[in-house]
C-alpha cells in the first residue's frame, strides 16, 4: 500500500472521542467496545459505549437493539454511523475473522458506508 493510500485510509477523530474510547475500553479487559459516528466532514465526533454488549474472552457482540436506537438519534442530529472501536486480547494485532464477517454484514445494511 502506498503512502497516499495509507493517508486516504486514516480516520480523523476528535480529542473528546479519543478520551471516551480510552475511558470506556481501557476500563475493561479485552473485547469491550462502542459505536462510532461521523459528522458531515467525515470526522469521528461521537462514541457510544456499548454497555450492553455480550463480551467474552475473545468475542465482542454489540447490543444491536440499543445501538440501533442511538443510530436513529444520531441521524436526526446529522451524525452518521461509521463503525465500532473495540479491544482485542494481548497479541491480537489484526481484526479477527469474526470482525471481518461482522463488518461485511454492516456494509451490506448501510447504504453509502464504504468502510468500517
């Protein structure tokens, strides 16, 4: 991947979102997460901690019912769902096969979303 391609894949997020991610995900063992939302400029400006997720030693399953309600609220505010942030156990440096499968399902259901 070229430097330009890598630069185009970078995600911008606000300091507030970064602090919220660190506070929520950093307070638990691996496999905790939350949902990300972007503003009209594509900047990640929202993080919704997923307190109702089903989390195991090596899996994170979002609380879809709660998060779908948040997506509806965000839409009214001009915020678009853009994916999830979640942690992995030590040594896991890449998304798991389950992460890839879940991402594919998300992309199938959200028009206009080209990456998660």
